[in-house]
């Protein structure tokens, strides 16, 4: 079945949110099939966020994502990409409804707790990038 790449960002790890967030994916019915706590280097960060290279906040984004360990996960299940995005919520926590991960745990778009793949193709690219 479908796989999604999900990553708890350094702020989420630092704040001790791994258990709560993993629990939400499990309650939703998505299966955790692989997970690793790790530092990502600048090269992986720049590749992962390559589509945002032209943005004014790109350097800030790379600094943030490499500032501490992330908790990288592969979750599996029916429409894993769409279902994981729906429990994560919109990019900006200020616009994310209560009940979503970003709505419940975030304040700021620059430190929004978690990443989730936005398409099946990107999920497979991200899984290869982070787990190889
Ligand atoms: P991801 O799941 O992390 O990919 O988020 P997304 O798909 O909801 O949003 P997008 O891919 O457009 O942006 C990637 C990440 O860039 C966001 O999750 C934020 O961490 C960061 N970001 C987006 N907008 C801003 C901004 O205005 N300022 C800063 N500092 N970071 C931003
Ligand atoms: Mg994205």
C-alpha cells in the first residue's frame, strides 16, 4: 500500500512531541514502518527543499532544519500521503485548525513542527533521500 515520508522537525523533537505525534498517526490507522532520529546535513536539507531555493527564507529554513535532530518516519496505509497531510494540517500553524498537529502544537510558519510529503512521487523521492 501507499507510503508517505513524515519528519518531525527539530522544534518538535526538542519539545518532546515525538510520542504524541506518533500516537496520532497510529490512531489514524497509518502504520509506522520505519523511523530514525538523526541529524540531517546541509546537502540533504538543500536537496529536500530545493523547490524553495529562490525564496527569501531559504537560508533560514536550512538553518532551522539542520539545527538539531529530526525524527524521520515512513508511514504506510490507504492514501498515506493525503491522510498524513490531513492530520498534519496547513503549512501555517496560525491557519491550521485545532485537532491538526500544526494547529495543536505550532505558532509560527518558520517552525511548524512537522513535514509531510505532498505527493506520492515526492514521498518516494524523500524516502530515498532520507533513508539511503
Ligand atoms: P512541508 O511539509 O514542511 O514541506 O510544508 P508544506 O508542504 O506545508 O509547505 P512548503 O513545502 O510550501 O514549505 C516548506 C517549509 O518551508 C514549511 O513547512 C516551513 O517550515 C517553511 N516555510 C514556509 N513559508 C515560510 C516562511 O515564510 N518563512 C520561513 N522561515 N519558513 C517558511
Ligand atoms: Mg512541502
